[in-house]
C-alpha cells in the first residue's frame, strides 16, 4: 500500500479562483466533521473558496471564522426521495457557485454528490472515514458510494486494505491520507503546572496520582469495560486513576454497567467520568498515560495520535489503524507505547503494569518518541496538504 501514500508536494497548492464543495451530513464534533472544518481552512489559505453543504451544527461558526461558507441542505437524510432531490439541489448549487470539485464524506450524501458530479461533469473526491463492512450485501452496495470518487481517500493503510478486499475494482483510485492533529495546540509546553493541577482538580484527582485517560465516546465498542476489568487485575499497590473523557451520547445503560463493574471490583474511587471535554489539549496535559482499548478495529483512531502529540505514552488494541500509529517497541528503539490483544483484559493489564513499573526516564522517552512520530507523520498540515494535492491532481 505504501506506493499509494499521498505525500505532500514540495510546492504549495494554489487554488486561486477555484471553488471546492465539501458535503457532510452534520457539523457536530466527529472525525469527518472536524476534517471538513480543517480542510475548509486549508482551501481558503490556498486561495480557494470553501463551500460546505450540510445540515449544520456546532462547528459552523469555526468554519465561517476560517473563511468557509455553509450551505444548509438536508444531506443527513437517508430517505431515497430526499437523496434524489439532493442530487438536484447539489447540481443547482454547483452551477450557481461555479464549483470546480466536490468532496463527499459520508455514505448517504455521497450518492447525491456522485450523481450531481456526473450531471455537472465535475471532479468528485470521496473520503472513507469509517469502518469498511463486508456484509450484508445491501450494506456493501450502500457504502460503495464512498469509493466511487475519481479519487477515493482512505484514512489508513488498514482502511485501504479493507476497501481493496471488498471493492477490488476501486484499487486504482485509492489514496492513503491519515488523519492529522494540531500538534502546536497539543504541545506540553503550552500548559503550566498550575494548568495541570486545575484540570486534575476538576476531576477530583490528587496532584501526585498516576492518571490514565481514556479519550473516547462512552460506548461498548470503545472498550471501557475491558479497561476497568484490566485495572482490577493489576497490582493493587499501584493505584492509578482512570478518567473517562467523552460523551455517553445517551448510553446511560452502559454508563451504569461501568459504574457497577467498578463497584464490584472495588474501583469506584479510582474511576472518573469527566464527560465531554471541550479543551482536549488540557485533558491530555493533566494525564500520564492514554489508553483506548477498542473491541472493534479502529479505521484510524484520532485520539491516539493526539495523545502522542501531547507527549503521552499510549496503549491501544492490537488491530486496525493502531498498528500504524502506535510504535510498539522499546523506548530506545523509537517505541511510543504498547499494543494489547483486542478484548483481552489480562493482556491489557500486563501492558498497564509494564507502563506503571517502567523507569521514569524510559517512560518519558516513550512520550518524546510519540510526539516525534506525530510530527513526522500525523500533523494537520500534512493531512491538509496531502488532500490539496489530490484536489490539484483531479483539477489538472
């Protein structure tokens, strides 16, 4: 797959006079939505005009502040009639605003974008942000809208390999562009000791506690229950605090299950539900170790690279995109953390114990290596530049 990794050009992409339309269902917090916002800013910086067709959401103001323009349209709908009407809506918009390229970012609106692109003879790019399903057949067909672009972007080599396996006809049009993060905002130097203590005080965590952060939505797929089970298996003389940072999004039954599980293991006093965090850099700065023990392979896994950019050693499931973003080696060999067998609490407990008992200098070296890993491969600028190169390729 490495021959299709889209590397940034040494020359800046000039989009002067070009209008790029991104289509995304909503603009709340999420991987596709944040990437849409980041690309809108990059398009404007490259001299282009950035339009976003969406039903809107919390990120609207940030896109507009970056110079992007929002066009409200019912593109979150999966209703076949609405999907077909959206073809006409998008085509009309593209004619009216002289759109040069359309970029679809989700299954349902990508069908509308595909036919609008055909109708207007406009270059069409897609990004496959999520899991590539191999069954059932109807879902495979429905999801194929994400690989019907003139160029289709995969967010990891894992995702690209899955696309090739399920949609072999799309192989030639694939490009691998991993997610990026804002490494400047995540730098440890941005935060003082007082900042870290203030965040820990919000969590009701002592100054000298060893803090494990799990930055993920509170959902069964993210594996918080595996992490709590693992904590119950480690040496009780090592008493880390576990801070779950993320929204449950209405999954109160799972939250209750986690609380009951912690109580049964005698861990209630070591478990913190921090809820949705609007300032993730400050949360990483207040932690010592980041763990996301997903029970299904992550297509990419943005928070793991954010944690590394913040200088934290990391532990992730030995599957999916984490095999690319986590360097599971010794600190002196460039290691950034550990990979644990997916869904295996005993294996995860062993990795946590290794982190807790590692000499401090070696542990800190893992964090330094992690930030270097992000700077080399996973910055927001690199992701944006790689995507702008794809736009230039299609437009030329």
